[in-house]
């Protein structure tokens, strides 16, 4: 019993060990080929029965229809129609330039590689026909957008072998019934079918010479070619010029730079899938195609590698390390293929025969036989088909959103450009004037369509001038920055006349305060000038809109009339504001309730000069608070009471000094100019300080008045008048022009731009209708 259990345990462990070995071997094989094969599904009968689209995974929708017996109800496959949708979008966007200049980044497979990499042969093998120009130097000189459409065979094709035999024509290249199942169509020759693929080659050469010239120059304008065939996969490829290093023959000196820039414009787009064709018998690190691909796709996420000339490698070498991702790994891996050599082409070896030889090579080669189904052109076509399908499915929502955004953008621009001029000149002028006046009022009120979040504009800038620039300028004025205490003392003596004053005189106060009030006129007039500049800025802002730029003569005339009108009403505005300042100057309201009283000023000065108790002052009015302690004994008489020492100083002390005793004894006449030379007496100090307090108090009253009333005056006389009268003035001036027809002549830019926008709107609408069906 125990012996039998031991035998069973031994056999069980052997089975487990064998399973582990098999799993390990399988993991190694998967890891070894992970860059090539991502799916393990059997692909011998993997064509969708509805669309005949060879998928890398089963078509779920069609398979469900088969399982449920609804196959006859289905006429199309939604999954396969994705590529057809992109093809339709490419054709729809072709009028805009197509290729790298297309406004919408469409998913497409771009083929890059050097001239000797076998790029053209790979494409012909995928199509199954010879149709690309051949020769030395640069043959592909324009991008070729190749759209492959799988179609059902005609009824006379009984099976696949019959279908393949149909791809022949007579020696003269004339159309026969045998090739009626496949043909090519060029977008630039709508409606014409090319059943002879030699004629397709000739048309490619002809179209290239027409755009790029007959020399070796290149052109970025693509050629759109559709090929319909029962034995191609629905696919879209973009064939680009092969990379070259040294110009040959008539090639431009900078041909390498031109080709590189063209290729980079295609492959740098995020939705471009890069098919990098490389010769297997050359060092992969020197591959020009991979080098460009890594510049725009360093992680290799959207690059597929193709290894050509595998059969020309040295004996004993293979590309297993490359396929396993141990050299330059790519997310989608590499696919090895075999192309026809020059000798095969000269011997007229058919592509069908070449594909059969390719299959036999991989099946019989010791390095590739175990994974031969993942090698060769058929697998490459299936892989490209599946990758493109998945990529389209992932990017289609973004493409739809971009088309809608672009369509809305050009529709708005087209609306701003206005319709083509069909009305009479007078009606057009009236419409433009009305739009201008509405926009002018809207900008002043802040009711604009496009409110900026980055800077102030329109009426907000005028408000800034009033409440920041002008207000700060007014309050920055200091009444004592231009007048000194000695000047105040002189004015007090001059204003008292021949009899010395006993108290601080009103006349001296008025003279001094009027001098300071005059200073408000300059910032007030400056404020008017600033508002004028802002109105002119608003004018420029409005006229910069496309709806006004379409008529350059009318735009210029409106600007001239508006500016002239502003200058005219600016004159009475200046006069009105100056009169406001003069009214403040001509009448000094000493009974103003906010003005500091004389007794209060004297009390403040006495407290300052002879502090006893702190006098609390209202910070707003400058008046002492009623409940604050004050010196009740302070009065004008005590403040100005002279002392014996006061007689030794004062206004005239400089003239009656001891050194001038002799002159005084002789009673000589006073000098022509008398100026204060001595120090101020206590009485003069008190009087000067009292005057300064009163001036400061009244100056503050005028400051507040000017800061408030001048903006109101400018609004009344300048801004409101411009709003109410500008339409009438524009109509009078513009309708008076004899050549009013010349005012509504559109500029060339507007006409061209409207035409371009119409074209964009038409194309994008067509594109939007295409994607809306998916």
C-alpha cells in the first residue's frame, strides 16, 4: 500500500514537474515573441463573414448574428465601418490640403524608411498588385494616401483561387473582365475607375510631376488613391518619400532637410501610427526610419517595425533578438517580411508567387517555423488592420469633438465677417453705424460679448482713471509744498495794510488758499485728456472687429469723424471743468460747516506750542472733540500776547539790528525791496500756525469737492454727450460724402477670408455629418 502510494506520488510529482517545464517553456516563448504576437487566437478562418475584414479578434456583432441565425439581416459591420469613416473624413478634408496640413488629426498609418529599405515593395505586397512608380533616386515625391477597401467578389468568382486568377490583364494593358473585381480611383479624378494598375502608376507619376515638377523636387500636397479589391484588408496607409542622405542628379541641395521636415509633419501628430520599414541585413541602430520615429515616439507606443530582406541575411543569423524586443523594443513589435528582389521584378515574378515563397520561407526556416503564422505580409496586413481599428475606436470621440469645435469657430468667424454686400451703400453704412454705436455704448456699460479676465477694458478703464489716477493725483497735492512759513508771514503783513493787525486776518487766509485752489485745475484738465485717450482706445477696440475691418474706407472715416467729434466736445468740457475750479477759487466759504473755526485753530496751536492737556482731534474734520480736555484760558489775546523778548525779533528785526543804529539815526529811506530777514516772534509763529491749520482744513474741503465733481462733469460733457450724439454726427458726416459707394467696398482680405471660412464650414459640416453616423 505504501509502496503504491510512493509510486503514485512519484508519478504525480513527475507530472507536476513536466507541467512546470511546459509552462516555463511557454512563458519563454511568449516572452520571446511578445513584441510580435499579442493574440493567440487561431487566425486561419478569422475573416468577418459580413465585411470580409480580417480581424485579429472575432467580430462580436457579426458572430452573434451568426449564432442567432440573423446573418441575413446584417448588411454591414459597425466595427469595420470605422476605417471607412476615417477614409471618408480624409476625402472630406482633402479640399483643405489634406495630409499634414489637415486641421483635424486623423488616425492613419504613415510609412517611413530609407530609399533602399523596401518600403514600396511592402505596400505592393499588402495590396497584391504592382502600382507604385519604380526607378532610381527619389520616386515617391508626394505623400500617397492609400485607402484600401475590401469588397465582395463578383458572382462569377466561384472560390478564392478563381478570385486570385482574376487579377490579370492582357499584354496591351487593356481592360478585361478578369480584373473587373478590383480597381483604383483618384480623388482628383472623381468618377473614373482605373482597372489597369499600370495606368494607376502612370497617373501617380503624372500627378506628381504636375505639382512637384519633373525634376527631383518634392511636394507636401498628398495624392489620394482608393483601391477596391476582394483580397485586400480595409486599411489606410500613407506612403512618404524615402529618406536620402546625398542629393543625386537634379535633386535640390537640401533634399534631405525637405524630406525630413515633410515626414516629421506627418509622424509628429499624436494620432499617427508609424510603420518603420527597416532592412534586416543592416544594423537596426542605423535605421533612418526608427531614428525619426524615436524622436516623436521615444517610448515606441505607436510605432510598428517591419523587417525586410530577412532572406538576404548571412547564414546562421536571424532576427529573433529583434522580434523578442531585446534590441530596440516597440510596443507593437516587429513583423518580418520578404519582398521581391530586383531579379524577381525583371523576371516578372507575380506578387502572388512572391507571397507564396514568403510563406514557405518562414514555414521551413528553423528560427521562424514555430511562429510562421506571425511572420509575412498577410500577418502584417492583419495586424495593421486591427491596430488601426482599435486606434480609430479610441480616438473617434476626440475627433468628433475637435470637428465640432472647429466648425463652431469658423461659423462664428464667418458671422463676424458679415454676409456679402448685397444692400445699397446707404443701407450698409446705416447698418455699420448702428452696430458701432451699439458696441460703443455696450463697451462703456460693460455689456460686451467677450469680457476679458486678464485686463481692464472699456468703461472699467475710465472708472480707473476717475477713482485711482485722478483721485490720487488730487489728494497728492500738498498746500505747503510750494509755500514757506516766511511767505505766509509776508502775506499776512501785506494783507493787513498800513495798520498792523491784532488778530489773524481773513484776507491773508483767502489769498493763500486761492493760490492753492488754482493748482486743482491742472490735474482736472489732465483727467479730461486721459478720458479722451480711453475713448479713442475704445474706438480702436471696436473697429478692430472683423465686421468693421471688412470696409477699410468706412472704418477709417468713422475713426476720423469720431475722433474729430471728441475733440470738439472736449473744448467745452475743459471750459466747464475750469469754471468749476474757478468757482471754488472766487468764493471762499469761510462759513463751511466742515471748516475749522478760528478759536479751535488757536486752541490747537497753543496746545502744540504750550502743551498742557492733550487735545483729542477728530481725524476726519480736524476739529477738537467736544468732550476732550482743552485749555480754556487759551484765546487770541493770550496767544498773541507779546513779551519783552518778542520786540527783539520779528519781521523788521533784521532792519533794526544794533549794527544799523547809525542808519536809523540818520532816518535813511528803506531799501527798494523789503524781505523778512529776522526770526519770527512768538506772535508771528502762532499766527502762521493758525493760518496753516485753516488752509489745510479748507484745502481738504476743496480736495473732496474736486475729486467728486470733476468726474461728474466729464461724464456729463464728454462721455454722455458722445453717447447721445455720435450716431447723429456719423450719419450727417458720412451721408454727406459724395462717393459713399467707395466707403462700403470690402478689402481683399475680408473677401478672401470669407471665402476660406465658407470652405472650412462646408468641409467641417460634411465631416461632422460623417462622424455623426458612427
